[in-house]
């Protein structure tokens, strides 16, 4: 199965695999973005990005202003966190994470004061294009901006790729190929100029001369709006993408648009391309033009179990329950709650978990929407092989995972799997293939951590042994030195006594 795309020269290119799920976008696509009222409490996790968790710099009972830094980044692949509104810090502890595990994570709890006062130091620049690329990336980093399509990779790290790669193209991933989700669609329709401005600022930071904005054909209003806005910028092309999942996969999107394939385990930067999201572009616009950090985002709340599906602009740290309540609650008991899209999203453990920087959707699905059935034995029909956009053989990988042969699964390409779920979607036996692969990756990661821990423990033990041996040698050397000094002192005293005795003997002889 091939999908056609548009490369730099206007030619169409094909990629393999993919599926055509019912997009169900009509539930929320017609709903303009609404601002969610401030909740009574905001629970702001310190881990909202790939990399080390941010380090809190506030204390309980401290008053903060909107946009003020409340946690600093730790390490090169990390991002700071800012106060979504003004108020008082009432908690520095553990709170359930927006993650399938529901485990508690370090969280700052902020009680809004209702005044929504900005910090006085919040200010932008009149002309971001007059800044050096490094300064743009620095400001993006300071604003805590991460990839808002779900990956949450710190955006400034990507903007600094110009220092290591020969880049020529910025691709904006407006595919939003996951069913149900419409937040990027609405953002491109309602804030077209701001999104395009952010895109051009990122291109300036990257030093590229070409911009391609890819939007799936099931978003005609967004396509029209972005094309109209880009008409006066020769370097920008707005391309209609085929409506096929997973068109939004970064590497497949780049291949569709450029005809170039990203090396296995490599980055799109290896072929001169960097990919960003429309919501990320909007956040860059706000950071550079207005000085505002990433403290809110647009979230699609939808599914047939939601009374009134909506697209909501939500302060980071707002509990999911507040979003559902604003949408009129549930029209019926949902069979499944998901954070993100239905294909790659994660189950929601509970509604009190907070919205984070990477939260683009909250889905409440009915039994009819989930279509869950008990898995049956694999009939080796190879439907999963045809659907896999990475050219893998999911049924063989799954067989290795089932028997615990994770090395065999890796040899079959497990680490090249993007977890899109296309294989599970087409499987007539309803085998949860993508769950097998995610479990295997998690197990491999756990083994890697255990091995690293073992190696580090061995290193520390060897270092301790060496340190103790060095201390013993130092003690032996010190003892030998003291003995030598004592012997030298004793010999000196004996020589002195002998000299004195000889002098006495000579004196006595002369006297006689």
C-alpha cells in the first residue's frame, strides 16, 4: 500500500503501509477553542519532558506571578517549568501522574489567587529575526517549550541542531493523523498568523531556507487558512497530505514530503530536515513576541461518551476532571479513557491526573467505539505486515516477545517499531500487538537500567577497593617513612653519643 506525498520539487512520493481508521474528528472539529476557567488548584508535575525532571525553586506558602519560573531545567535535555497563573504554592510533594501507571511523581501544587497577574519581567522582542539564531534557541529554552505533539522533546535542543548538521528544510507536522484529535486543526484555523510567525522564527533559528507545512486533506479549513497566510512568503509551501494513519509519524512524513528516507535509528536531521508541531510554533511565537513561557495548551476533549466535545485552552496542571466537567460530563459511562489519541495514546488511570505540556487530547469512548474483543490465535494472514509503515513483520516479532526471546524480537526490528498500532488495528484475531511491543521495549529498557546499575555498582566497588588499597599503601608508606625517620634519628643520636664518648676519651687521655 502506497501513499503519495509532495517533495521539495513538487513531485509526489509513496510510503508503505498505514491504515484508514474512521477519523471521528467531526465530534470536535467544529468547536472553536474555549478558555477553561481557572480551577481551584493546579498540580504541576516536574517531569513534563524527555530528560531529567525539573528542579523546584519555590517553597510552600510562596507567592508567585504568572509566568514565573517555579522549577529549573536539569541537564541538556530538560526544560524549566513556570507558574500557569498567579497564586500561592501550597504543595511540594507527590501527586498521581498522567501516565497509565498512575504512580505518584514530584509535583508543585499552586492555588490560584484569581488575579492572573503576569510576572513583571515577562516581555518579548519587537523583531525576533534580528536576533542571532543561538539567542532565539536560548529564549525558547527559557520558555520551557517542548514538542507539543506528544513527544515532549525540548524544542531548543532541536533548534540547536544547526550546529551539528547541514540543515536545509523545516517541516511542520500539521497532519494530526490520530482519530478524534482536532486541537492542531483549530489552532491553525484560529491563530493562523501566530502559528506561521512561530514557524518562520524557528526556520530563522535553524538557518534553513525552505519550510513545508504538511496538513492532511481532512482539514480543508486549516489548509485554506495556512495557504492564504503563507502566500506572501516564497520560502513556505503548504502541502495537502493524504489522509492516512500514521502520516504524522515524523520519519514517514519527511519521506512523503521529500522522498528521502531517514536512516534506521537515525534522525531526520541526518538528511537535513527538522520537524516541529503547529502548537510548538504557536508557543515559539508567544515566547519570542510576548515573552510568555509555555504555561497552557489546547486540548481536545471528545468521544461519544462526552456530553459536549470541545477544544479547550487549558492551564498546565489542571485536573482532567475539570475538563470533563466543563464539557458537561459524561453522557454515558465510558468504556475507555485515553490521554492522547486512540492509536498511540495512553490509558487514563483516573480523572484527577493533571494536564501536561504534551497532553493533546482526552478521550472518553463508549463500548461501541472501542470494539474490544477477546484475542484469538494468530492465523498468519500477514495483514499486520501490509499495514506496518516501517516494513516490519509484527507477527514474527510478537512470537518472539511471547516466548520471552526479546533479543530475537530486536533482531526482527523491534527497536524500529514506532508504536503506531496499525498492526493491531488491522489484525482480524484482535491480538494487541502494539502492547506486546511496548511491553518488550519497556522490559528491554528495564534490563538496560539494571545492567547499567550493575556496571555502576561494579565500578563503585572497584573504585572502593582501589581507594582502600591506596589508603593501605599510603599507611604502609607513612609507617615506613616514620620507621625510617625514627631509625635515622636513632642513628643520629647514637652517632652523637659515640662522638661525645670519643671526645671524653680524648680529653681524659690528654689530662693524663
